[in-house]
C-alpha cells in the first residue's frame, strides 16, 4: 500500500509508546492468608484444596488436604470448623460449608481407596509415640512423610484415643475412623496396642528411640465434691463414653442426669437417650449463652428431647438418687452465684461431665520436665523441658479438640524432624490476613450454603446411626465453588480483562498473570476489581 | 454519438460511463438533474454495480463518499452553493485524506440573500480546500472533464471538483458528443486505490498530526497539485487521441497571439466573450480571451505565457472577494509578477445576472482605452445603490439591505433578463 | 434469547473469565488470543472507561466477524489518544474523518463493501457522546433511517472530554462541567428533559438497539455479538465513566459504571425493531448518593449544606427509570 | 442565427417547448441551444424560455433580448409582461388563443407588424382534443413550424417522441399536426384576405 505520509499509519505501532512511565504507583500480585486457613487448628490449606474440588479434581483436592491433616473423613464429621466461623463469605451470605466438603473428600478417598505416598529415603531415625489418638496418629503420619521410622504405643485395645472412646458413634461411625487409621498405619507405622508406657525414658532407651512424642490424652474424669449416698450411682462421662466401645454397655437407667456444660456433657446425654433413657437431663450452672458446648450440638440435643436445667448446681445426691439442686443467678461478671433456693430432681444415675485430667504417671523422674496444673508444659516447638521428648494433644495446654490434636501432630512432627537433624524448624512467615474489606464481593454469584441432610429425630433418639449426612458430589462441588478464594488469585481473568491498557499478561491455566509494566499506567482498576483482593497497589520508587 | 440534450443529462451519462460504484445524492438546485439521472440508471439496473445513496445532507453526501472511497469504491457526488458550504468540513477532509472523489459543482451563488442562480462564489469559496478544480466552458467540456477528473483524481489520489455553471449549462439543451463506453474504458482504468480499508491489510487512516509533521503533510498536498499541472495537459492530449477532440487542459487562449487586451475568465461566459471578442476584432481591436480550465492547481506559468505580451488584462469573474475585489484576479496577478501591464477586475454575473454581449462591449471599449476602473461591477445599478447609500446616510437603517433595494427595484418576475 | 447469567460458578456471571467456566461461557476478554484491537501504548488517561469500552466492544466484534471488520471513528478522545502520528493503537482497518460524520462515513464503507460483494466484511462506526448525540446526530439519524448495514457504538462519558470537559446533551443534571460551573442559584448542569439517543434510535425502528456499561462485560459482549449477528442499522450505547471529567479516582471507573446501573440512573436493556426485548435487572439497588459522592462533578451537592432537593430530583430520575424499564426483579428491593 | 423566445406560465411546459424546439432543429442538422429563464418555477408564475438555432456552434449564453420569433403559450400574459420586448420588426408571433388579436386587446400593437408572420392557434383546444389535457407546448411547435418554416413538422414530431412516449407522444403529434394544418390554413386565408 502506498500510504500517504503521516495521515495513514501501520497498525499496532503505538507499542513504541511505553506508557508505563506515567505510573506513580504500581499494582503487585500478592498472596494473603485466608481467614479459614488462619483459623484452622490443623493449619489446613483449605482454599488450596477447595480450588481443586471446585474443578472436580477431588483426588488432587484430597492430596492437598492431607498434606496437613491425615484424617479428613473424621474431620469432616467432628471438627468444630472454626474455618467456617471465620469464613469471609459469612459476611456476604453464609459461610462456605468447608467441613462438609472435607467430609465429602474424606469419604471419597475411602471409597476410592486413595493411599498416602511414602518417601523413598529413610532418615534412619526412630521416634516413639505414646498414644494413638488424633495427635499421636497425626504426628506419626507426618514423621513418616519426613522419612522417619515411627512406633506408637497405646495403652488401649484400639487406636483412636478420644476419637473412639470419647466421641459417640452417631457422630463418628467407627468404620470411617478405622479406615483413616488404617491408611496411616499402612504407611509403615508400627502400632503396639494394650502397651502402657510406665517410664518414658526407659522405654526410649530400650527401644532405641531417638525422640519421643507423648500424646496420652486426658482420660481421667474430674470428680466434683458432691456429698453422695453410698448407694448412689455416680459415674464420670469419660468412663461412660469409653465403656460404650466395650462389650458391656453402661447401665444408666431411665432417668439420667448429666452434670456439666461441655461437649462431653452433651455427648453423654445424647448417648443416654439412645441407650433407652426416657429422660436425659443436663444440669448446668450457667445459661445457654455461657455454655462451652457448641451451640449446634446443644440444638441437636434439644431436638432429640434432651432436657437442660440452666442455672443449676447439684449440691447433694441421696442413696436413692434424688438430687438436690440449687438455683443460681449470674452476677455482673457472668459468674453463677447461689440463691439459696433448692429443688429436688429424681435420677437413676448421675454422670459427671466436669472435664478430664491427664494420667502423667509415665513421666515420673524425667529430668527437666515441667508440669503445671496437671498438664505438661511445652515450648513453642512442642518440646518438653527434656530434650527429645515432645508432647501434644490434650496433655499440653490447649483447647482439647481432635483438630487441635491433629494440628499439634503436624507441628510436633516438623519440630521433631528439625531436632533430629540438629536444627530448628522455622515456619514460613504468615501472610497478611485476607480481610473481607479487601475483597470486591460484587463479583461473587449469590449462592447460599447447602445444608447437610440430618437423620430424622425418631431414629436419632433410638439408634447410634450417624446423625449428619454428607453432601453428594454436585452439592459438594457447589459448596466448594462458593469459596471466594480470599487473598489469592483464582484466575478469574478480571485483571486481564479490566485493564484499559492491556497491561496484564495472561500466562495460561494455573500460571496466573503478570503485569506488563511497560504499559501499566497505574490506574488501579485491577486492584479495585480483583474479587479476592489478590492485587495491591504500592507507590513507585520515584 | 451526437445528441441534443440537457447539460445535466450529458454529465450524468459521462459519470455513468466512468462506472462509479457509490453515488451520494442530496437535492439542491441546480445540480439535481444530474443525480436524478444517475439515480434512475442505478435503479433500473443500467448502471451496475453501483450503490445510489439518498443521504440526509450534503455533509453526509461527502462523508459517505469519503467512507466509500476509503473502502476502495469509485465515488461520486454533486452539489452546489449552500450545499457545498454545508459539506465544507468534509470537503477539506476528503482532500486531506487523499481520497479521489469526483464531485460536480453546479455553480450557484451563496446567500444571504438566498439566490439560486449562477455565479462562482461556491466553488471559489473552496479554492483552498485541496481539491483540483476544473471549470467547464460548455456542456461538451463538462462531460469530458468528468471523465478526465476520475482519471486524474485516481492517479494522484486527490479529489476533483468539476465546476459547471448552474442553469446556464446544467439546464441548457445543446449538442454534445456522447462517447462510447469502450472509449471511456480505454481512457479510464479501473480504480486502484492508493490506500484502502481492508481487513487483509489493516491501516489507520486519518491520524492526528502535530506541528512536527503538519507542514510536511501540507507541502505534500501542494506537491501533488503541482504534479497535476503536468498531468492535466498530458491527460488532455491522451483524451484527444481517444475521443478526437480538445477538452480540458490547463488554459484555453482564444485570439490572444497578438492581443493587446486579454480578458481572463472561467466557465460558460467564455462563449459570450468569444462572440464579443470576434466582433471587436472585426472592429479593429486587438483583443483576446483566456479561459482558465484548471483553477486549482492554478497554472501560473501557462497564464503568464499567454499574458506576457499583452498591454492589459481584464479579469472577468463571477465571484467577489468582499473587501478586496476579485478572487481570480488575485491569482492572475500572481502570474504577472514583474510584468508591466494594466490589470482590471470586472465582477459580473453575480446571482445569475445575465452577462450580455452589449455590456461586455461597453466594458471592453472602455478597457481598451484604459478608462475602466480597476474594480468594475458590470451592469451595476448605480441609481439604486446611490439611493440606498443616501438613505443610509440620513438614517442608519439596520436590517437586510437586499429588502430595501428590492423595494426600489419593484416586482422582478416580469423581467426577462 | 437474552443474556443468561451463569449462576453456579463462584463469579461466573460477573468476572471476566474464571477457569471454571466452559470456554464458550468465558468472555472474549478472557481469551489469551483476544485481538487487543485497541493496543497498548495509547494515550488515554489512567483508568479510561472509553479505552476499556472500545477494546471490549471491538474485540467482541472482531470475534463475531471472524476479524472481518472495518471501523470509522468520530473525532474525540478515542480518536486522539489512539492515533497521534506516528503511532496508532488500532489493529484493525480504521478511519477517522470528522467529528460529526462518522455514521455517514460508515455508510460509505458499507456501500463500498456491498458494491464489491464483500458481505463478510462488517462495518462499525464509533464515537463519544458529543460525536453521537450532538454533532453527529444528523448523520446518525440518516444512517438509521436508511437502515444502512452499520453497527454504531456510542461511548458515553457524558461530556466533551477531549476539549476539556464541556457539557454535551448527554451531561446529566447538576453535573459540573467547564460550561456548567457549580455557581449561581442552580449550580451545575440544568435539569433538562434529557436526550436519550438509544430511545431515539428505537424510534427509527432499526433492527437492534442496546445499552450497556463497562461494568458488565458479559452483557456488553453478548450485545455486540447479537448486534453483529444482524444486518441493517444497529446501535449500542455504552456507558463509560471518565475519571478526569468526572473527578473520580482512576480505579473507580468500573465501580461507577456499576453504580450507575445499580442506582437505576442508567438503564441497561436491548430492543429489536423498536420494542424492548430484555432488561438487565438491578442486582443490589443503591441510592443515587452512593454514585454521586464518588464524583467531584457532583461535589457541590454534598457541601456543608447538602443540596437535598437536587439529590432528590436525581433520585427521582433513577426511580422513573426503574419504573419505566422495570429494572427491579419482581418483588425486588 | 435565429432566436426564439417562448412565454408562458409555470406548468405549461414552456421550458420543454424550447427544448423540443432545439431537438427539432438538431435533428435537422443545425446547432441549437435551449435554456430556461432560470427561476424557481412555480405553477402559474410567468416563465420564459429561449431557443437559438444556427448553422454554427452557438457560444452565446445571454438571454434572448431581441428575438426573431416569440411564442406565447398564455395570452393572459399579454397585459402582464412585455412579451414583445425587443422583438424584431419582421419577427414571428404565435399566440395560443381561440380569439383574434383585436379581441385580445393587442390589435394596436399587431397592426404595425407583417401579417404573414403573425398567427393565433387554439392550442389548448387542440391539446384537449388530442392529448386529453390543455398542454399547449408541443401543439404550438406544430403551429410554429407552419408559421415560420424554420423547422419541419416531422422534426417537431421526432422531438416530441424524444421527450414523450406512447399515447402522450402520439396525441401531442396529432395535436401539433392539427395546429400545423390550422396555421397553414389560416395563413392562406390571410394571404387571400
């Protein structure tokens, strides 16, 4: 073409004009810490595994999940999911059903028979774990993955600890538990049941262990000083729940009173109902708002006909089982104060659910070990005062949940590994929290949470069938897709699309994006329109 | 083929034989008969393939032509007077973009006062718009110039305006030799645009050009017109070879060889002037007439060559540069730099006033005696003017002068000329 | 079929792309091989809504036409920032002629293509609100009336930005421009009766008329695609915020477009042969203040003594739109 | 060179008359030129058209101020417009009327002129009869052929066929022929008178 001078131009020639020089601040891609991850006691990369579940790649999702937590099917049932409590989506419509997706993945893994990979290289180090509860199993799992040899000693007849002996079947079916424990053991973990460790140092020495992790749990029910007749049937909750796993089911009678306000109290009351109690009554000294048990469990218990006497303390138990109850009031600070008003409550048995103590006998004579208020003190790296002996789970200061125990396992394993290698484990610095204010929620489709199916009340009152059902695949995927990917790019292409200067380069699936600073004028639209807050603006160094 | 027909019809036939692909039409007298004729040809299928577009204004007419030409179609439109002024912005744009559109201007006066009759004010207003402007003396030449216009415009990638006197030529029946299609085809090759909007080879046409290159762009536009000064005579010669007649060219001298007095003019008045000159020659006066065909580019050298031996030049023009006098005269004077001869400007034929032989005789007889004023308005009604000026002196009257004067003139409908 | 929202994909309906969407549900803009018809290096201001809208629209048209596209462009920001000699940002055959003649130039191009039998090559005319609703209106109407095979796209930023923010017939009431300063008893632009060119286009009974904003890419692309699927005169009016002219933050461009829609001030709909065929419902209705407050051109309404009456009048305009076009979901907020 | 001026009113085909006259002359091998008095013609307004006929190229573009012949298509113009302005003493005058010059009130003006160069013809009547509407232009050309001898009736017929077709053309030719005969006869009567 014989183009006229200056008037007619070759296409695309403006690429010679680098408008990036106009910029006074530049956009940067960032990865922030999603609140779910931040809240998870097991430190699960929830967003990471939801990412794969969203796309329907459940195995990949499961594999990301189990990098942090080897018990997803268990977690998906009994975790109190603080992730959902902190989920940003809760401020938009309702939190993502992370727990139900986790359960779906866990169940799917069992169904498909997915196995854990075992590393080829062995470290040559051998670690003793005492206690096959969540914390011990988790530690074992992580240590094996780090190349160490692991032996678990457990005093009980079956592995699982509180998962088996503290949590009723209707919340955690035992086949699920067994399957997930087996998968860990299949990694080459040696488990010695009915093996009580009396002296940890001796055991370590005789077994040639380089380190030990103690996770014996807290299995001793606390006894309150309640004057009771000699014939009165007073039991402790841990014992009741434990005996549920044996041949002999506990005989609680028709009127069962449970004393306490924690989750264990609820578990026992609901168990009693299922064992045939016509009346299962919880006596608690404060109000529902103050109750430590999770509200959804209280709600489920109430649905099943459990009665709760609020603001009540048990003063005395007669031989016949008649309980003297004193009415309480809350003072200004929320503490219950006696009123001097009394009433009587008939019962066949009283179960005390007032908390548990740790059996510390195995630690006798271990130098350097510090015990305070009946629990073992550990350093931030989970090591006790005695080098090489680590501890976790319910026997160390912490919230006593399965998830926390699992989290301890991961943390302890990393530190044990570091210690065995003569170093110190340094966790990667935490990213900035992806707060809701940093999101542009406009972009998320309106999609309320899917509720999991619940067993009908009649069957819940008479059987130990699992109360809460799981999600089918479609629902689980839907739920996964409700994830807003707070703080981390999920490749929605918004930045790529909204840039008026085409200054965003799309790198292709899974590779995210890059800014082309030759042309980026620094308008900031990409930052404002990033749904998940994964871009920030920083001033140019002028 | 010889034919007795209307000038507009002759032009329409010529344009049709040039195989235009897009024709834009908006009615304004006196060009209407041309596009009406073409419209009928397109609608009947006699001119195909061709798009005939009835636009909503002259501005749109030129704009549609711009788009069509830029997309590679041979494009044509016609206008006059107010219509030309209404499209001015697009007229400049067409030449600026170098689009070889051909447009007939059926010359007509510009208002106010509104006037539909002939003069050259419209074309003259566009003398600097960058188009080539060719003026036809008669209908044969009007026909021929259109064929040459397409050839010239496309060769240079410049638009060409063919100017013909409104009514006097457009509405006159006279003998024309209408060429055969084969002749036109052998003279005018198919349109090969210099630049084209085509997805196969995308370009951006119409960039904004700043001070760093604008002068160069304008210079190149000027250079193209200078190139046209060479091409126009070549094309006229080729035209003669194929069509057998003289048409076009830069200038047309008549009896100028030994003339002491030469009248310079454009368009149809040349005919009346030639008759007048013949009569004056018979009476012993050494007079001649120089017709200018190509007003843009203005053939300075050719004009100078003809005028250099004369003693006086009378530029007779149908346009007035208010506040100075002649428009053509100014350009002619450019050609005479350094020559010592008397120059007179005669403004004639404004708004359709007939230019009669009698008036021309009177004027030229005074001119040859150098008694003519330097700026003369032919057949000006001095009494009327004086009365008005007198009135104004007594009482400053605002409002349109034309109305006051019409009151003096009385009913005009009954006047023959 | 009007544009269908994609409900089950996290952000599918609203974001540009999203890896979870089926390829055909993703926007043209999400494509790594998109044309970038308006390429980098153009000289539009930071956060220019018009630059964005133009790339959105032309890229979509390029896909719809299989890259057989020619565009005519009116004088204005878009023209000036895209083609200053010696650089052009356009990747398509493109012509700028004048401010007021774009529709006619496009008619000419379409005529040329028709006469040459190149039906596969499609023609777009584009301009700002000044070039469309004011100076180019005559040619636009003529193009409509003749039903020429041209898609005209107006990028409406509600004033003459190229010349320094002067009022156009698309400038909203009360807005400050260089020719409607916020002084005197009625500060800012007058409350006129408005000039709704999309509605005027509909009155020509042309095959397709639509409005859109840069805040809803999928809807915009759907409309361009729909328009490109038809022949004859078509008109799309795209709302494109101007950070400079509106006195808004450069990163608020899309947000403002979204708010214009969510307040009801800018109705988003499509019409065929003069009849409205679909309306984009308001998703989360907000009061006009939310929109106005982000723009310094309305700052005089929110001084020490807020111009409550004026704000109420603007709210009434939004409410009228909502009623007229039925912008709320049945039983909506 | 012969110059003919035609007067009439808008809507009477005055311009077409001049054009047909020029075509007729062209067909006879002459150069000719026809043009209207340019105006925004409105029905009923006085209109003038011109025709020059020559054996050489016609370059002159001025209006015809000293005609060799005049054709008056509408006698009501006689007292409105100076239709005889500049008419050469020996010029032809053809007036469309069924009445005599005296009755038209122009007896005085006509009295000084050569009788064999003046004639009236009821062109409206003839047009009504042959064409169906009172369009006198072509009819008068037939009369003018008879009166002036400048053009032949066949040339007029051929010119009519160029401008019109079918029934209209044939009707006009019949009317023109009738006018031709009428004028021929009237001229003879004048000679014998």
